[in-house]
C-alpha cells in the first residue's frame, strides 16, 4: 500500500517552511483544511517540537536551545507578541512608562512585560509561565 504524500500535515509543514516571519496563525491555513483538522495538525507539530504555542491560535516556529536541546523561542517574547499583534491588525504603541522614560521624566527602565495597544486585546500571550500584559494607549 502506497502512502499519500499530500496529507494535510505535509501541506501545513510546507507552508510553514515557505513562510517568512516567525509567527504562524491558525487562520493562515483556513484555505487548506477544516478548523479542527488544522488544529490537530498544529498540535502534532507542537508535540514534535517544530512549533511553540504562545496564545490562542498563535504559534511560533521553534528553534533548538543549545543549552538543553529543547524547543525554545527564536526571539524575545515581546518582539514575537508585537509581530503577532501586527498580523492580527492590532496597532501597538509605546506604553506610558516607556514614554516617560524616553522623555527623561523617569529614570526607571521599563521591564518590557507590558505592550501598549490601541485596540482591545482579549488574548493571552505567554510562554513558560511568563505572560504579557496589555496597556491601552492613546
């Protein structure tokens, strides 16, 4: 019996390989499969260590850590979250703390755990217990 080379999983892997950025959204695959089928394939890729889930419907291409040979993020969680928000059409802006620091009104360096957004965000983005917060900025 011959194995089918054109399975949904292989089509998703090929699309991920051709993709430019590090952030992959579940909606990137809505034209090639059903919502549940795509979810199962993405779960398989997470278990294989090819992807990391950082939020609902938000995945990141994983890299192998040189320290412990486990999958880890290719960039900082903040930059990946900003890339994901950009792909979701949610504009970002500097937080109030970052603005105060850049204007010289504060000497306290912002931690980077907060991302300024201009629209409401109802998602949680995080990795290994580190969850980002969102601040509504004008």
